[in-house]
């Protein structure tokens, strides 16, 4: 999952619009918007290109592009026993 807020914040910092980023990736702006908002998946090649455009260091890559899904269910919530 994309860290939408972090990625959009970085785009603001670098003064890159969604239209510019979409053009850089060779996709339509609405498609880019859907990918950034986790409606459509962004493939690794696109994520790497976007990281280059936004000057995201390799050690920061996972913070922007691999936000884990949080599950609120516990064993008790799902009917499991300890």
C-alpha cells in the first residue's frame, strides 16, 4: 500500500504536480491519482521511477511505498480462543 499522505507531502515539497508525475511515468493523470490513493496498484517499476523523480533515498523507499495494512481483529474478535 502506498503511504498516500507521505507521498503527496513529498510531491508538494518538490513542487511536482500529479499531472507532471503522471507524464513522467507515461500514464494518465486520473490513473496516477488512483494509484497514489490506493484505488489501483502501483507496480514496482512505477514506484522506482517516482522515487527517482521525487529524490527519495533507497533507505526511505519502504516508508513511501510499502505501508503495511493494519488489522484491528484479534483472536477474540474473530471467535478464536487463547
